[in-house]
């Protein structure tokens, strides 16, 4: 990597600097989205385990079970939304 001459850097416009950083920033945002999807997948697995635990306890607390199912479905929907957003925003990657 060569460091640009300072006078050349000063001549660059903000638009040119933004243009040079665009690809890196796009890649960074895609990776952040992918990381969030991974986090959600882990959370889904935890919530599924919690549901199994709720269903196996006597007496069954149906309100807690229903709340856990709702929470799981919300998390799954959020993951699907993230996947859809990433597919739309970063189709080339």
C-alpha cells in the first residue's frame, strides 16, 4: 500500500472520499447483518429449548408456553426479515 501525498489528499473532494469508502462500508454492513442473523439463529435455538422445558413441566403453565411460542415466532420473523433485507440490499455479494 502506498500512502497518498498529503497535497493530493487535500485536493480530494468529500464525494471522492465517500466513493472510495463505499465498497468497504457496504461489505461492513453486510457482515453486521450476517452477524445479527447468526445471533438470531442462536436465540431461536435457545427459545426452542425453553419451549420444550415449559412443555415438560407438570403442571403445564399454558400462559408461559404460549408466551414462549409467541416470542419464538417473533424472533423467527425477525430473522426472516433480516435475510430478506440483506438479499435486497446486497444482491451481488
